[in-house]
């Protein structure tokens, strides 16, 4: 492999940031001082290239310390990891949270996505333009920019401030990486955002995770029962509230017994695809390859989704325990949490929980003295919706652009690092705990035959009590809306997020099950329930959905790369037309949408037309 490096050099601070994560270079071959011994033989080869998966964390190390990634810093990272700089540049420019151009150390991300748009983000953006200048312009050591959904929908509109290079002890950190300060402003107004942009350390503290759970304290809760009850930073408190009962039961059942319980419980994935979890684990466990991996998909980037964030912030030990059970069942000894880069508090809580579990023998070489070795590593994403796709996660962790892979082979056969891998999202994994605590039959007694257990719903938009709600499968959309406080003039409800579909006010008796929503021509998706009243401009919401998919398409396949752009262009034209001219563009939208659905390589392109189609057909959006 011929590596062509530039003449740019890293600054001392950039070098320290990289070496702080990767360790000091061992020779001139990986960025150190050239010695006489280095002239006699070359070091690296396969051993060096096997470290490529450290690329994303190394880029984070520079971005956390400096605020952007210079040519010299990127060159140095690539030398350290024996990666062609062109490939390193392709990865660094793939993620929205990184910049390869100079920018201030303080970056303000202002959400303009669906839930925030329904709660006044347009007025917030206009006010910030008056005070701070256009988006992207630097002033007083800070720059602000519009952002896709930040996962703070229950407190919309929202903003997130990230300041690089803070003093030790004042920010969020992962072992070996520079600390950085963050401030969440939600609900946001221009004055509060400007104040946080100038001094993020002085911003008011976030409310506890329980503030996002209107049902907190309800004895009927299952997945949310510890949120607001047990201290999320205290392992003993977690155990006093039933923690690690499920893991002990799992060791009593054995791996095959755990999988059988999950199968009998009827648990299916809660990320949107609804694939049977037990079948996925069973297929992974039976692969003859000895090394298996578990990946927790905590990159919930679907606009309007924030349930996994609340679980990770409010009950982090539950995820650690559930991942340990899943790893035991599938024969994995290493698990990765792929966490949204926009979730600083979840990062801190999970990092602390993993450290405490490891110190107490609940992770590591001999879990609970049972002779089973399992450990967990957090890998941060950096702002890419496509990395919610399971194979895109693999590429991202491995140090490549987060582009989906063609299937087959499926992840259970060849996944992360080419090994059999099970991928589950946070909510799916946490459901394993009540299954093993109460038994499969008791778990399956809740819900319906085709949708067992309870489901978390992310309710936002034009409601009086936004937040996470836990209901048994089979409850109706009307029952959920009554809990959240529906608006007097409900226009529509978006189910499933940007990749979901709209329903009319007269359709609120839809049962919230996988089979019920499917029969009604919509989807549960990731559990998004976005209520829109008459004050919300529906064409503007549809245009924002189209902009979102255009921006988030990885560009790998033509139907999605071109189709998402054509969809947005057509919606812009329709906004200015009526009658026959609009009908022509609607016909074009249908043709482009069908092409994306039929030929895109992954779910992003396949679902990019769903919400727009449902708005046209069910709501008469452009009549």
C-alpha cells in the first residue's frame, strides 16, 4: 500500500491529543522520531492496519481538543494508523460534527428538525441570525449552525453547545481522550442560547431524566420503572431495585436457555424493523467462527426519537446488564455501544456505569465468578443518521465511511471485523431483563399475540405533556394522545418519524401494534408520535423531511443519492404552484419515490418517500 503523506505538520497540541488516545509512537514508521534502527527494517504491515478501527476515536480526540481537524492533524493520525490520508479525509468529512476547516472552539448546534420546527425553531433561528449573524459565521469565539434532531424533542426547541479543549475535570471524557464541555439549552430561546454560546459552563444544569417520563412512579411501568427511582450513578441502588437478577438467572439457564426464553417471549426489535430478537441471537450463536461480537445501536437519529437517550441517562446499568446477557447468549466476549455523538450526558453515565461494573466484577474476565469473560467499549458517532443502519455501524467502527454494506452476507454471518455479530438497539436489549426476571410466559401475557410486551413511545410536537410513554402493545393511538394532552385543533400525527407516515385525526383508534399499524397503512417505526396542530405548516414539515434525507444520504447508491435531491426539488416547486403544474410534480414524486423504494441499497432510500407519500394520499397535503 503506497501512502502519500502531505508536508503539513500537526501542532504540539494536536500531537498531544492523538498521542493521548493512541499512546506515544513506537518508531519513525508511525509518526515518531526516525532512528537508525528504523532504516534497517520496516514496522507496521498487518499489525498496523489492524488498528484502523481507532480512526474515529482518534479524530474525536483532535476535534475534542481543538474544535476542528487540520491537515497536519489528519496527516498525523493517518501516519499513526497506517491509513492513506485520502481515506482518512473521506472519513473525517463524512460526519457532520467534524470540520476540516478552521472554526472556533465553541460550536452551537440548533435543532431545526421536525419536533423543534413544530415548537418554534424557525423563530429561534431568525433571532439568532439577528444576534450572532448567519449560520456558520463566527463571532466572539463561537459559531452556530442548524442541526438535525438532537434527541431532545420533549424539550423542543433545543440547542447543544460543545466547547473543545476545556480544562481537565470540567467536561465529559472517555478514557484517554481530551475533555470537552457541553451545555444543553432546551427549551431554547435566543437569549439563553447566546449566553450558553459565550459561557457553556455557566448554563443551567439539565433536568433529570425523569423529567422526560410523565408516567414516572406509575407501578405499571416495566422498562422505565427505575427511571427517577434508582440513582443512575449508583450501582448499589440499581441492585437494590432488582438489578442483576436477570443476569444471575441467565447463568442458571445457560446460553441456549436464554435464547429459548427470548424466543418464547416473542421479543422483536424495537428499532423499526421488528425482526425476532431470539432468531437473530440463535443464528449468531450457531456460527462456527469462534469470535463473535455484540453491537448496541445507540445512534438513535430518527427525528422525533429520544427513548434510548432517556434509558441510557436514567438507567444506564440496565443496558450494561442486558448487553452482558446478550453477549453470554451469543458467545461474544466483546460488546460495543455505538453512541450518538450528540448525547454527552448518556456518554458520561454509560462510561461511569461500565467502569463501576468492571470494578465490581460484573464486567471483565470473570463475570460474577461464572468463568465468562465480557467487556463493553463505547464508540461515539459523529453526526450521521445513516450509521443507524446496522452494517453502516460496522464500517464506522472499523474506521471507514459509514456506508451500508450489501447483504448477504448478513451480520449474523459476517458482521463487525468480518465476524458473526448481533446488533440490537437499546430498547430491545433492555426488554431482555423483564423476560429473564419474570419468565417468557409472563412477559408474553402483556400485549398481543403478534406484538408482546410493552413499547416506549416518543411523544412530541403540539401536545401539553411531551415525553416518553410506556404502554402495552394494543393500546390505541387515542389513548396515548389522551395521556399526552392533545391539541384542540389536531391536524395530523406522524408515526415512526421521518421514515414513517401520517395519520388523520379520525384515525386515532389505530391499535399501536406492529400488525395494527401495518394494516392501517402506516408503521410504528422507532416509536415516534409527533402531533401537529393547525398552526404548523404541513408543506414546510414535508420539505424539512426531504431536506433531511437529502443531507443524510450517504451517496453510495444512485437511487437514493439522486432521488432524495429530486424529491426536495419537486417539493420546492410544488410550494409555488397549483393545479396542473403541481400535479405534474406530484406524479414525478411518485415515480422517484417508487424508484428509491425498489432500488436503494438500504432503508434510508427505501423509506425516504414514505412520509411525503402519506401526506399526499391521506392528508391531501397539496390539494
